[in-house]
C-alpha cells in the first residue's frame, strides 16, 4: 500500500500551475472555461494528478507551427455567456428620445 501512496501525487492549483509553466490564475481560468486539464474536487479543494497534467500538456504537442495540432490546447476564453450588452439589438436606449 505504501507504493500506491508513493506513486500517486496530487497537486493543488498553485503547484499544478508551476508544473505546467502557467500562473495559478491562468490555470483557474482554464478550469472555469473548460479548456484546462481534468481535475478532482475533494471538499472545496481542487487537485490535479500528474498524469492528467501531462496528458493535457501533451495534447498540445506539435512538430512545427504548421502542424494541424498546433492550436489543440485552447487559451482560456469564455464560451457563450453575457456580452455586457443590453436589449436584443445590443444597443440600450437607441432610437428613444
């Protein structure tokens, strides 16, 4: 059983971000937008396994800039949601005097 515990390593967000070379905030954004590595939540704590971090990093591996896999790891971009515009046309109060 000691081997199982020794071989399983979990990292918190700050450690995981350092491991993959990102800031903790960027990794949090990836998690929020669904573009980051798989994670587990135990209570209120977010943890990452080394295997999941490696798999996520490897999913962005490229041989050259023209490699079709070049953009496989997406930047943390909000998908859908509110744009901050009001009204159906996006222009609040236009046409009203």
